[in-house]
C-alpha cells in the first residue's frame, strides 16, 4: 500500500522512476509534539519531512 506521500507524488507527477520509489519506500511516519525540534542549530539536513497536519516553523 502506498504511503500518502507516494500517492500524492504519483498523482501530481505520474509514474515515479524506480530510484524515487525505492527512496519513498524507506519512509516512515513520525509524530512531533508542539515545540519539539526536528532540526537543531548546526545539524545538517538528512531527512525530508512531509507534513500532513499542523505546521512547521523554521527560524
């Protein structure tokens, strides 16, 4: 069963190339509480965040 992100991208872009499908297949759901940092000062990006509900604030 495709994840919500896979469904959205397939609908928007059409069939996804195999490398993109493999990358998306390794995605996992997570929940973050209010005020919980997803990325701290000095950290490097290593993840893609797909927000289904709520909002993110970066500053």
